[in-house]
C-alpha cells in the first residue's frame, strides 16, 4: 500500500457511474415492477452501498477509509440504465475506488436480476466521473514568480559547531514548489539582529516570503517569535495552528512549539521549528495550500486561479 500518513485529512468526494444497455421490453418490466426477483433498482442501491463499505476487502491495495456518505441514484433514458454512486469521507486518501466499486456492483446486481429476461443485456461502462479533495484541489497557480529568503537562527550553526539541515530542507521544498529562493542565511539567536534582518527582507528586498527555522523553543536564547512580533503588521494565527494540529497527530511534543506567522507589507513571514523533523512536518502541513496566501495578499480574494 502507498504510505499516506503524511497527508492531512480533507473532505473527499468521488462520483462514479455504470451504464447498462437493456431491451425496451425489460425496461417496461422494471417500471411495471414485474421482475420475478423483485425491484432491481432498489436492490442495486443497497448492494452498491454494501459494496462501497467492503472495497478494502476486495481491492488488495485499497486503503480502509472512513466513509461518511454513500448515495446510489439511477436514471433510465431510452434503453439504458445509468447508476450513479457518490461517496464522501474525510480522510487522507480519496474515495474513488469506493465509488467505482459501488457503481460496478450495482450494475452487476441489476444484471443478475434481469439476466433471465434479457439475453442481450450488456454492462457498457463503469467509470469515474468526478473526484474532489486532497492536495491537488488546493494548488494555486502562481502567475508572477515568488521570491523567498530562508533564515536559519541558531547559535551553534552560526558558530560552525553544527551543520544546518533544516534550512536546506526548506530551500528544497520551496524550490520544488516553484518558489525562487534568493537568499539563504544563518544568524545567531540575537533578537536585535533577527529584527533587522526580517525588516530588511520585507522593506528593502521586498521578498514575497521569508521562512525562518529555529528559536521557537523555551530556552532564554529562543526569541524568534518575540522578534517576529516587533516586525509583523498582521498576525496569521491559522498557519501555526495548522502546523501544530498536524504535528500533534504525530508527536505530543508539537504543543511545545511557539511557531508564528504574519505579514509585513507584502511579505509573508513564517517561523518554523529548528528540528529537521519539525520543519518537514510543518511544510507537509502547509504546502501547497499556503500558496493561496499570495493571490489573497495581492487582492485576489479566495478565487483559485488554477
């Protein structure tokens, strides 16, 4: 099975359809409710619902998913019956296999109940119509290039006693997200120097994004959030809330982070933890949805221009 543990649970919706070609005489029997085995459409609805809930048992690499809703609807047009299955759930992976299984089994059920009446009946198709949810739905197409700085805040790294891993990871993730990293710097945990550097990034360089790592703990030298408060004009509490909520599902220590986020001018500033694991989990929580902040800052509202 594919490892989906890094993904965040989101509302997933999938719609699948199956189509059967049936003779006009058989259609009349269905509508007149004279099929010997009973109402095939009602039985197919129940069968499709049951099948969706058992998808994990018959598709080897399909994840068990918490299903919140299953709906089976039918439509008769001319000599065809279309069965539509809608499946919803809040999870880390999609519901498309559940929807397709429901549609397929619903069609097979109709076929089984009508085969005694129609030798020429045929299941013409089973196909996915729609799927929604997950990271792909929250990717924002950035029209203008985004420029960023990565700032590592650590006494030991700046003194050469330790090598940096967290800042380099941030650079890699930003670059892979299509963001141009103009600057990568390392500073000691000096509050005044941090304030000056952040202001310089925002006011002189006019960068779109500044990501810091380190200085968010409890030691006397951990003053990044305090420096941040002297720089930003507006706080964005939802960003660190998202990071901590994501991290809390993986380690109880996430509650000890003092990460912060805010805006100065047209620059978004993020404070990430100092550990590589903390950085990785924070970035997993934020991207790609974080990119939606930039059209919002440029008065683009909430419309996704992708």
